[in-house]
């Protein structure tokens, strides 16, 4: 019955009348009726009858909906048995009479009928070639900017890098033979490695090296008293020659001058032993080491320190500082600036420098390496060979394709980082002659030359910016060092540097200096400019020299907040100035540095960063700068600057 009703409704729908519309209308009527009964008093009269009517109407709508959606269908017919298919086949004679067709042949017959191609053997060479994806992965292993400029800093096989270290460029090779004992006694400088480890890490001297050492002439030692006697005799004879009636003593004076000139290049001996040995040669290429750097490698350096104004305490402080720096070097060879407090905004002189120094890893690493190099430790000799080697590897791996060594430093720190890192690399090359350092140095030199402002002759935060004296000093020291290493600097570059120094000069005699042209002079910029004049080999007028020294001596190191940047350049300048100004400065500097060095726990040997610029550079900056101040007695020989 239900099925018949559904068929009738379906036939009505197929005839054009919409059953869905009828059901929707009925539902609307039902809903409206319920609302009226609920909201009015009509629902109170005969409610039961009304509910029955509405219920019947609702069931009718549901029934219609069920029929339209075919909820009730006919049951499928019941199977009455299996279905069989009957086919007639031909007899054998009829089959043989018909030709064979491909459709009726077995599959293997069809395959055999096709042409078969013999397999092509695979070449073993092809199997060994990397896939394109593998080649791309290998090509992208290095950053695109560094992929074509990655230096190879090894010239001899070295042991593999420990697994705990990050991938680094090929390490700098260790020396074949220990040549100079440039360090203090074990009691004065504790090595980073044990004696057995150092012995194992050094190669056995070759017969050729031993032959060269045997053939080297042994210098004749002169005592300090001998030189004093020659000087006194020369003074006496020179006094006599000034009188016309004793002109015959001129020959005697010439002979004494020749003796004194010979004594200036001969080793000197005193109660500590020989202070200076014969001219030293570089381990990498055998060339003569520049005279500017030779004092740091003297065998009895303590005697030289005492003669120049240092002490055993200053050397112990340097030794402790180097031990702390070596112990806090990262696995990749860098010193992490931010890890040691760099990047704190100090607003020095009221200027916000965006916390410069937080990413200045290359610059901080360069300063730390300069402290090791200044004490006679290179990548080829000394107790910290591995430390210096890894630091140089890090700097080389951080170099950009255009030669910039700033790494990821921010704007206010980028050019400082480049110059400091380049200075460390150039000193390492100048004292060793290691050929693998030449290529990265050439790129670094090219970048510095291109970054110089052609109008002012200076350097600043970006290449081509008008210069300032603070940036200028680091570039001058780098260009001086790289020139001593054998690189050429254009005459226009040197002329531009002299022009910039003249533009920032001030004072009555021109001995003071300012940060930028036209600004007031300051002790810090005066100290840096005076050091630059020495490194550039300028003939400084006596009045200007006296004016510079007087200003620096008026601002001696004291108990106030330390300014290691000012102390560093003033120490360099006054050491080469010598005289009473140097003695007064040195007497004030030593106690301040020695008292401020930490002696406790993990900080032992370091200096706190609570200095004028310490917030930007952190503890490594403060430690390296303080150590460089205490190395002034032998770091740069005054004779090497042409005085």
C-alpha cells in the first residue's frame, strides 16, 4: 500500500507538480498553527482535539516526505537458481580450416614474434658519477657568496679535526721545526698544552733544516758596558773635534761611529743573557722578518721588557690574559662577542649606536689574535699555535667575496671589524710569510682601498663615507702591516691618508686632533692621530710633538672609569715618543691595569667590561686591549718605524 501511494506521488511530481513545494507549504502551515496556539488563547479551548489534528497533519507531511525520497521501495526478486551460459563450439576440422589469428595465439607467442633489443651494459664510471641532485647538494654546501672565494689555508697535512668542532677550512700547517723561544719561562707563562702534547705536535727537524741551523754564524755578544764605553768615547771625541785646533781627531771619531753602528746590530748581553739576537727570518718563506715585529720574538724578552719600562708583573698579567682568551675560544675558532657581554648600548657621547658589537665576532676575534701575535705566538710557533691557527681559519672562512672581513657585524661595527680582522691576518703573514694567507689578504687589502673616501682620504662606517679618526687608525695600522708583508699600496692612498690627518689636526702647533674635521679636539683622537703619524713615517715638528704629549700626559690613567681605547693608542704613541712623557704615562698605566685584572674563578686573567666602550665589545674586547697595552714594550720596535 505504501509503495502504491509513493508511486502516485512520484507520478504527480513527474507531471509537473512539485511535491517538495507542497510539503514545505504544509510544514509552514503546521509551524504557523503551533505559534498561534502558543501565543494566543485559542490553544486553551479543546487542546486535545487541536493536538490530535496537528499530529495527524504532521504525520501526513512525514509520510509524504518518506514517499518522495523513496524510503519505501520494492524488495528485489528472489533468485530461483543459478544462471548458465550455453555456447556452441566447432569441431576440430572446422578449427583447422580457419587461419590462426593473433588474438587466439598464446601470449608468449606474441612476445616471441616481437623484435627483442639486447640490454645495454651500464658503465662503472657512470655508476660512480654523482647524480644531479647530489651535485647540487655538494655545490650548495657553502654559501653562494663564499663558494668561489673559500681560501685553502693549509700547506701541509694536519691531523683531522675533532668531531666536537664545527666544519672549518683546512687548518694552517704547524711548523716543521721550533726555531725561536719567544715565550717566557714556564713559571712566568703557563702553556695551554702539556709539555708532552707540545712535543708530540711538533714535527721532527729535517736534515736540511739542521744543516741550515749549523751553518748559521754565531753572533758575537757585546755587553751593555761595552756599548756604554763606545758611546762615551764618541761623545768625548766629538767634543774635541768641535775645536778647530784638534780637527785631526776626526778620523778617530769616524772609527768610533763605525764601532757604534756595528754594535747597534749586534746581540746585547747583560745579567739576563742576550737581549737581542741576530735578525730573524720568517718560518714560512725564509725571508727576513720586518724589524717592526722582531722584538716580540727575542729569546730573553724579559730583559727587553725591564729595559723598556715593564716588569715581571706585567708579563705575568699578559700570560694570564692569554690563558683566559685561549680557554674561552669557541670550537670554530672565533670569540663570540655577545657571549661575553658585547652589544650593550652605552650611548657614549649621547649617540645611540644600535648596541653595536653584538655581532662583531670577526673584530673581537681579530683583537684576541693580535694579543697572541703581540706576545710572539703565531700559527707556526709558540704555546698557542693551535689557538692562533683556528682563529685565522675562522677569519678566512668569514670573508665575503669582495674581501670584506666584517662578517655579520652591524653598520656601526662593520668597518671596525674588517680593519681589526685584517690587521691580525696581516701581522700573522708579516711574521711567518705563510703563502696560504696571501690570497685572503689581497682581497682584504682591495676592499680597504676601495672603501677609502677619495675626497677626504679617510674611512667610516660604509665604503666611501667621509672619514673619521677612530676608523682611520685601524686602517693605517693594517696598511702599514700589509706593506711590511710585501704588498703594495697606491701612492694616491698614502697621499689621501696624509690629507685626512692634516684635515683633523688642531691646536696652536697642529699637534692635537679631532674626531672629524671642524670638530673640537680630544685626548683620544690626539693619541690615535699621533700613533698614525708614527706608523706613516711622518716627520713630526717638535712643537706639534710636544703639544700632543702634553695633552696626553694631562689625562693620565686614574681611578675613574677606564677608557681602554684611549689608553691603547696613547700607550702606542707615547712609547714611540719616549722621554719623560712616556715614563710618566707608563708609571700611571701599569698599576691601573694590574689592579683591574680579575683573579677569581672563571674570570681569572680577564678584565671587566665596565669601561667607556666595554659595553659594545664585552669582556674579550677589554681583555685583549689591556693585554695589548702591556705588550707595548716589545710588540712594535721603535726602530721599525724609522726612528
